C-alpha cells in the first residue's frame, strides 16, 4: 500500500509519497500420535492401563517491512526470522486393585519430556548503521513422578490418602547462559467425605 506524509519543514508543505511493503511468510508442520492400552485381570477389578502422547511443532516465520520512495530508493528495511521447534512426550502407567471391603489402591508412574529450540534473527539494514539482533534459546525438561493413593471406608466416613514423589530436571540456555534446575519434591494429599442419610 501507499502512505502519504506531510513535509512541514517545506514552505509549500509538499507531500512526500512513500510505498510501504509488508510481507509475512509462515511455514510449519505439526505431528502427533497417542496410544493407550488397558488390561483387566478377570473379575477381580484389577486394572492396568498404559497411555502415551507425542506431538511436535516446527515453525518457520519470516517477516519483511520495506519502505521506498517513489523513485525506488530504499528508506527503511527490516527483516525478521523466527525458527522454532517444539517436542513433547508423555507416558503414564497406572495400576488399580481393590483392597478390603470397599477400598482400592492405585499406584502409577508418569514421565514427561519437553524440548524446545528457538532462533530469532532481526536485521535492520536501513537506515544505517545496520543493526543485527540474534537470540537463541534451548530448553530441555524432564519430569518423572511416582504416585500412590489408598481409598478406604470407615463406617460412613470415606478417606483417600495419597503421595506423589516428583523429580524435575530442567535446563535452559539463552545468550550463552545456562540455567539449571534439578529438584525432588513430595506432594501428600488427603480427601475425605462423610455420608449422611436422607433426613440430614
């Protein structure tokens, strides 16, 4: 498109005509898959379930901002590029078995992997002097967790206690600096409910 600006420094307020061009080209791809499996052990209500999820995204984004005068002389030119790749994998295994008269025990394992690589490049080639900006980010994260819950009944009181043990191992690199985090956490939980009759 064409934009018109007013040159107020000229005695005749002469209009200056420029042509501005903005172009954007975004290419990318997405892939993903998931699978699940469940096994029941006869009539005992024991269940083993395994599920997995994978997806990946790749993005290549280009942008151009260009302004020329009517004579074709370049006034402003800036181009940017964003190249990004994302990868995620999740895995879960869960086992449930009855305990006692009305209770059940559940134990499981979870795994989550995340990887992300991003490159950003900006080039302001006009007006001089040229300005170039480069930025790279790498992120890798792994979470592993084991958990267990036990649900049982005492008269009209239902109780469910649980514990989750989680290890987080994360690394991020940006501008040559490394940010590392490796920690272990415990997450206890308690849920209770009390059954009342229809008159209460």
